[in-house]
């Protein structure tokens, strides 16, 4: 049965919060005692609290065995309660153990307060989840392993084939991690803009070298792109000048075409006038031809009449 949303009711402890996140709540919530800081007062979490306390004391012993000058469980940094405080020389660090999911905002605020109080580094030991890569944390799968064989299944980084730091595929023993952390060989850093993890100095050196190589490659590509852009801009400018010259030629050709069109219009008008004159002349010639034909007929008729009269006169004589 699905439970109510986490925001609708107050979750009393990390175990309940984890169950609520998974949607398998144990039923109705009971009243819990008052608590301060990150402490859990839920009476149903006695076993979980015992496992957490055992892990805290085990981590404290591992830190001392790894070379810490001082290690203390349930310490106070000013007015800030912490689960484990340890010191080696001038280096001061804190370990926070959580049996439930982390509140990212609260964890980051808590880390900032500790850093303001002089703490160099903060390690969160918590269950696996999306919160592990977002803060300096390691994800533990089992808080009650046999023979205290605690193993880290999330939060560790390893150098990939390209040299960049990526989540490690294998689990790591928590005791080895603490040994390297105390000795200064293990550091937390960002693998990308949003997520990070823990890895040794060699891995971070390869990661930094890979990033430097990538930056140099990108710088070379950027330089080549700038050269290509400059060449493209020069080609565009040349084409713009060519297009401008063509536009000027087109404008001049248009002006010439307009002038020639005006000349052609004038010639056309003159041609029409000449055609009209020619038509008038042809009409006049036609009329003159008809008139000549008529006069020729009249002349012929007159000559025939004269001949007839002359012949008649000769006959009469």
C-alpha cells in the first residue's frame, strides 16, 4: 500500500524517510520524543541506532589506527554537534553517519557551518541514493555486515579509459578508504558541474590532465573555428562587394534600358507618323491613278469622236 507523500506528514527518522521514498511505509506513525540536531528519537529505530552507533565507534577506531592524532564520537564543534571528529596535525575533519537519506540542502548548510568553524573536510556515511554524488558522501549498502566488513558501493570514482574520473564499478572497503583519507591520499572533487566523488590523488591528476587535454583540444578547435569564421567572413565580404558591383551594373543597365526604351518610343512614334504619311501618299496616288485612268478613257473617246467626224466629213465630200 502506498503511503502519503513525504511533504504531507513529518517524517521522524531516516529509516522512515527511506521507506517513504520507496513507497513502503510501515503504517501509522507514532509520536516520537524530542530530538536536537540530527539525532533520532524514534523508539522503533533501536536496532538501526545500534548499528549506526557501532559504525560510528568502528570508524573512530579505524581513524585512530590510520594515524589520526585525535578521534572522538559525538563531539561538539563550537555549538554544532557532530557524530565523529578527528584531527591529524593541523587538519581537522568530521564524519557524519546517517542511516537514512540525506537532505541535500541541510547537508550543504551543515557543511558550510562546519567549514566556517574551522573544519577542513566533512564525510557523510549514508545509504546509497541520488544524494551521494551531490555531497562529499559514500554510500554503504549494509550497515550491519558480518565481521564489520563495511563496503562502499557508491561515491567512489576511478579513472576511465579516457582519463576522466567516473563512478567506480567495484566496491571498496571502508577501512581502506579511511586509511587513504587520513593519510591525505583520498580527496573529494567534482567529476562534472553537478556531481562528484572520492578518489585518490593519482586519479585526480589523470582527471585533471584529461580535462587539460580536452580544454587544449577545445581551444585548438576554437582557434580553427575562428580561422574558418574569419575566412568565411572574408568570403562573405568579397561576395558582398561582388553583389554590390552587380547591383551597380544592374542599376546602370536599368538606366540604359530606360533611355533606350524612351528612344525606342520616340522612334516608334516617328515610324507611326511616317506610316500615316505613307498611307496618305498611297491614298493620293490611288486617287491620281483613278483620275488618270478616267482621263485616258475620255481622251480615247474624244479621239474616236474626232476621227468619226473627220471620216464622216470625208465621206460626205
